[in-house]
């Protein structure tokens, strides 16, 4: 048949075919297939796959492909990556999808990273770490041995742990190696805080002392309390040291001279915690950058504007029950924006700008749970048996880790959290180092550390 005649015939057949019902079209195709030889059947087989299996990720513009992929959950996307190299390339390059998936897992997002393959790798690392947390496999333990009597005081900073003991010594340890860097003779330590040059200790002998690490020499002695000093904090910029005592007072000292500048009264119980911190929010009573002192006892948290004047007056007193029927746990969190403390009723969070209670978190069986650390995403808690991680977005416990029989003090200084930047969101870099430390009955220090990624 001539090409011209064939084209005319094909047009007539096409018009007639389109006028048929679906059943008639199927019967027509069946008949034509039965008349076909091997060449026609091979041609039909090759072209049917192209017609029936259209690769929309290849055909669509990249922006539309990304829009469609955003509707799929990460696990489905990982399965889709196995379809073909082209699918894997497109899905891996969908930055927004993987960033969102990481955020949902509680991971920090650095938007400055432009590498499209980076965020899929971050998600795979995140999902592994979160699985380890869920399966109670994210941590490991070790011990520090060296003291010969009760270890009461602990303080952690930048990979170094300071321990103060009833054996009249303080030691500085490298947590990563377990090695003791410094060991100096002191008084009995109820509280410690240190930096590169010095160690400040609060003691059961009612005094505070400042020591030089390199020589072990006592450079300053602060005398004036009539009860044990349970908490100390200081600021070199202000040249101020503050101490909380069993004599119900908070004292403000000149750090360089040892002179008592002021005695803050109003507490009616042992002052077990003092925190000196810059304010980060504005209110009628303070501005960002102001130094604020928080002092806590068994029932109350008092707020003092320590940076404005030495003879300061209490700005506000916070409590969870007016009749003192509910006591506060001895741990206190203050980051300049929020105050957080735990009690038998739950975890209380106050807004520092208004002093209003923002929320009360009540996980199951909270009566014996104490606060260790509080961030934007996670909180670190513990009781007599376990260390807990809570997702603050859902207020659900997402992980726990068994703890040994440790010495839990009513004053709360014989245990502490380690690195805490991960509480604002994991990022694949900050889940290393110390998580928790506590003193043991055998005078050792029990450490809980992040386990390396699998």
C-alpha cells in the first residue's frame, strides 16, 4: 500500500476506532494482536512500558517534583530513593524535605549549609541517634576513682569535671580520658565552681574560699556565714561572688578582695541554690544585659537585680503553693529568659519577662523526678532509678537510662548534667561527652556519656 493510501486508511480506521465503546475497542485490539507476528509483538512490548510507566520525577520541572515530595514521609522517601539513580538524585536534593524531617526529630537546622546532599545525610544520622535513644542504646558509663571520702560537690564545664570531697581535696578531671589534671588540698566542699585559673568552693565550715589551680594556694577566704554554704556563683566582669547558706541568707562578696558587700535576707529555709546570670528579656523591672541573681530554698525562688546596685531589694518571689504545702526540688534552671524548677506537682516554667507561669509539665509518676537540664527541645530529668529525656514539644518521655544506687542528697549538689547544648536541639556534633554525673557510696564518680554514633 502506498504511503498516501496508508495514511488515508489509518485516518479512517482511527476515526472508526474512536467511535467504538470500550468493550469494542478491547475486542478490536485483541483481534489485531492475534493477527500480529513476532516483530509486531516485540514492538508492542517495548512501547507499552513507556506508555504505562511514565516517570513523573523525570518529566516534571524540579520545583514541581519537590512540591510533590514534600507530601511524603521520610521513610517513604528513603524507599523511593531505591527506585532508580534519577529518583535518588532528585529526592536527595530536596533540601526542604530533609530539613523538615530533621526538625521533627528535634535537630537543629543551619540554613547556611547549601549542599543539597548534606541534609539527607544529617537525617540518616539523626534517625540512627533517635533510634538509639528509644532503644536505650545511646549512652555508656564509666567511673572516676581517686577520692577517699564522700564526694559531695560537682561542677562541669567544657569537658572538665570538678569534684569536691570530705577528704579535704578537690580534683579536676578530663572526662574524655578519665585522668585527674589537678588535685589540691581544700576544706570540706559543699559546692564548687571553677575556670581556667581558679576554683571557688563553698564549705560545710561556713566559709567560701578561692584557690589557684596551678599552685593549690588559697588566694581568698570569705568569712561571714553562720551555716554551711551549699551554693556559689561568681562573675569576673562584676567582680562579684554570691553564696547561699544554711543560715537562710545570700551573701554578696567582692571577688577580688573577699569583702562582704551585702547580705540578702528573706529566705526562711536553707538557701540551696544561687544563680548569677544575664537577663535576656525586657520588663518593667529589668532590661536585657542586666545581671540577675536567683536564690532558691525549699519553697521559694527569689529574684534580685544584683548588677544595678549592691543594696538591692528582691524583685519577686516565686513559689508553686502559697501555703508551702508543695516543696521545690533543689535544681534550678535560668537561661535569662525562663526560670524552670521541678516539684512534686510537676515541672514549672516561668516567663522571666512577666513572671507568669507558662506551663506545668506533668509526666507520669513525677513525684520523685528532679530537673537536670531544660532546653528549647529537650529536658533532662532523673529519679532514683533512671535518667530520662523528655521531648518538650510533646511533653513525652522519649528515652531512659538505668542509674545505679547513688547518693542522692536533699540539697542536690552531688549530681549534675554535663553538656547541655543538645537540649536546644541535636545537630550531630553536640551529642558527645558527659550527660550525667553523680557521686557513689564508694566515693567514686559515676559518669553517663554519649556513645559514639554507630
